[in-house]
C-alpha cells in the first residue's frame, strides 16, 4: 500500500515537490495497493502535525500547516473533489479524506482499509458520529449506518466514480444516493478518529489517552471531550 496525505495548502516549488514525490512514494508499497488521503485546509485547528503520522503528504493548496512532515507534492487552489480526482487520475486504488482538526488512533487507516476490502462498494469511515439514530446494524468491529459525515471517508476508485456526481452537493444528497442503491456507510466500532474542532460533531465512543488530553487541554472549548 502506498500511503499519502493530501492537504489543501500553498507551499513549496512544484519541481522540488515532484522530486520528493518520486523519491518517497517508493517507500509505501504494501500488497500492491495505492492509497491517498485528501486533507482539506478549512479547519481552525491543525492537530495532524502534532501527532505521529508516517504517511507521505501531498499539499493541495489553501491552508498553512507548515509543520506537517513528509510533504511530497502540492496542488494549489483545489477543492476536495479535485483532490480525489488527482488521486484517481494518478492510479490510486483507495481514496480517502481526513479533516486536520482530529485525533486519530494508530490503526485508523489500516482498519479503514480492512473495511474497504470487506465492503468495496460502500463508503467507509473510522469516525463514528454521535448521531447513532442512523445505525442500521451493529457488528463486533463496525456499524452499518444510513448516514455519514465528511470528516473521514475511504472508498475504492470504482465507488468514487459512482458517488462523484453527488459529492459536490450537501451530505443529504450522498446519503440519499447510498439509500437509492441499497448500500450503507460503514464505520469502525469503536471510532478511531475524534473530531475536536470548535462546535464539532464528536465520536462518543472514542477513548482519549492521557497524551491526547494533554495535546488539547489548552483549548477550553474542548473540555467536553474529557469532562
């Protein structure tokens, strides 16, 4: 698997980025899959650069997270769908996104990939929203849900082509589309991602470690997550 993070930003010269991209992409080959993660830059908080991430990062333009390591490529002034398009056009097998104002467990991406391989026609998320009303079925390691959030998704390139026309619309359009074709959103159980943005949709079953609490303790708006 080749693992890449894409972040909306305006950084480094294109030639240098391309050289880094070609150099680093060789290091992430597992089972012959290519996986990319689009990270938008709209959030007020950047927690990704403060956590241990080993993924190669591609900056897409629009944000300023200068502390992120492993930057290998930049595309400027692009939307989330443009990021997916870039991954698709460059032959990626699994396309994901991840908001930057999140805490993640070490296995958030590997478990997402496991579920993608189990349910290749569905939309996968390692974030389990506090909205539990849309849970259709509960399994030992995951849920089937009739709703999802844009904080984190993973899906195959074939699924992307299926859902691309509705991705630019609101979340209801995507949910309606999934219902119309008889498919569920699949989320991990428990959540492996916690959204900690201001006024955030949060995961009630995410267990904060002491290190994670220390990371966000200085933000009073977030004390609801551990108090």
